[in-house]
């Protein structure tokens, strides 16, 4: 399975993709993006719209799966074959409350068995495993995987190891006090075991790490970045840090020095020692690579003038060099507990047609894309944005006040793009809402194709 597909989902679960909502098309100084030639749509189900929470979309031709909470808040997995209009649906014995952390994650193992996890925020591990290949109806709950460190789980994620094994990771513990756990799946025995004998990250009861990655790079390394957080209060994020590994078992720092495990604040490599209350937040940290395949780490913090600015850090020669990428005149002050509404979403640097580019989303401007100078990483000019779907998908259609659009995109190896769309109210710091609630929202699947018409 493609690791890159999971990266798009992580952005959603931490709020960035959610913020690609009712944004306006930015003005550009280059030619407009190519027009979409055809778009097909398919209704899946009516879904809960009282608050946003991450759904999942997984396309492994000819199979496609969608995971969501239905109109009764029940976790549901829908399945179809590409080209077919009817969905086979499996209702799982999980019902979501009001917590926007409780997204759904799913993946196929090497033999085609589906694995699903979600609806947990410092809760007992919620996990389902299919007994038959490509069959949602065979999903069964597993009460435990290993048997310990499974009573306070959050942030489930599946991805592939270098040898193709399915890896499952989650945080054990709470915000400001948690460790990162990694398990490996054996498709022959259909059983899980620890990938590591000890937690990869250890906050030592005083803090926890919010991770982005591991991301496979062009240098055959898996790259991992994170911020440390002292308490459940979002303003206590600090110290963006780094480690890398070729096998996900043996870790090292950027100069090749072995990284002791578990990784702690005291023994880790810190890219930028950003203090608490200085504008850094978990979820807005990204990994990219420049034209020379050098690692570039993107994050934001308060700049010299006290405003929020995006920074790109690149490992050059014997140290990290940090470049300020923006010169904004606004400051995003955030803090407190619960799921926060986002003002800013950042994306990694990407090489496109020989150009180094980067995108940002700002609540007042929408999504913007820029060309960067190869040496200084400075903004050179604005570029057109090709979102992979028509602009009108971002327009709210519900008549209920306060609704927003949620979009989640999945792309296959051959370039087919599929997008889930549904509408909800905004985040409410994971608290129940008072008063009238919106009716269920239609969950729609869109397929965008250019050139030759492909089967939807």
C-alpha cells in the first residue's frame, strides 16, 4: 500500500485538510491551472454533521473503502468495486460522542485484509480486523493486540515498513503525558507484535511528543519530526525535533549519530529550540525534500515582530539552517484544551516540474501556492493552485447556519483522484452543542479525470 496516501489523511486528522473549506481562489501571476475535463459523483450515505471528525478513504484498485460516522453517529465502513455504484456497508459497534480527535484510520495488509481503528481519545484501544480478504462484512473487533499499553490510546495510524509489513502506531497516554507505541503485523499468523521493545517516544510523565511521520525519503531513510508539549494546553508546544531510520527499529540523528531509545527531550536532536507560548502548534509540522533531495522541515512560530510566520529548516553541512518563508502581519494566538479551530494550514515543500513550491492556507485568503528560491527558500512568485477538484465543491450547500465543507482526497498509483465531501458545523472544543443541530449531511464521492474517461 502507498505510504503517501496516509500522509493526506494525517493532515485531515490534525485539522489542515479540514481548513480547505470555503476559501477563495487566490490571484496568480502565472497561467491558470488546466481545466477539469470530467467529474463524476456518487452518493455513499448520510453522515453526522454536528461536529467535524476525520473520515478515511482508501482506494486499492479495483477495491475502494470509505470509513465514516453515519447519521446516527455509528462507525461505518463502506466498500465497492470501482465501476460499481452500490456500496456494501458494515456498521461497527462504535458510536462517536463530541470529540473531534476521534478520527477513523484504516489500511489493507499485504494479503488484502482490512484493518480499522478509531473513535478513541485516551480510551481503550478500538480495533477491528477482517477475517476475509477485501470483505468489510468480515470485520471483527479485537479486544487487544499485545495486551498492555492499550487502555489510553489516541491517534491511530497504519503504514508500511521497509519490507512491506503493516505497522500500527498510536499514542499511549494523554496530552502532555504520553508515549508512542509501534506494532508490527504478521499476515501469516494474523497476529501483532511489538516493533520495538520499548516506546519510541517517552515524555517521562512530564510531556508528550506530537509526531509527523515517519515519512519515507529519497535517501532510503524514514524521517520523523515532532514537537514536545508540556500540558493539554496547546500553547505549551515547543522544540521541534528530528530523528531518522532505515528500518524503523534503529534510529539516528541527522549527522548519523545513533539515537538512544526511548527518545526523550533530554537525548533528542532539536531542530529549532522554540520555547512554549511562541506560536508553535502540533499538526502544523511537515516534511518535504528539495531539488537535491535534501530534507526540509516546515513549521510556524512567532517571528521577530511577534507575528505568526512559516519557517523552513534544512540540514546543511553540519547543522540545521532556518529560513523565514513568510512576512505576514497577523498573529495567531491559540491556547486551551480540546480541538481548536485553525487559522493556518501549512504544507511541505514539493518539487514540481523542476521548481521548488510550497502551499499555505490562511483563513482570510484561502489556499495559496508559491515558487521558492532553491538556495534561500525565499518566495519568488505566486503560482496557480490545482486542487484536484472543482472549486464549487468548497461552497457550502446546507441552509443551516455555521456549516463548513470537509474534503478528503485519495490518489491511486495511476493518478486517479477521488474526493470525499461532507458538511458539518465547526469544532466546538469537543463539547456538546446546545440548541438545534443540523440535519445529516450527504457523504459524496467525486472522481476527477482529465483526458480519457476512466471507469468511476
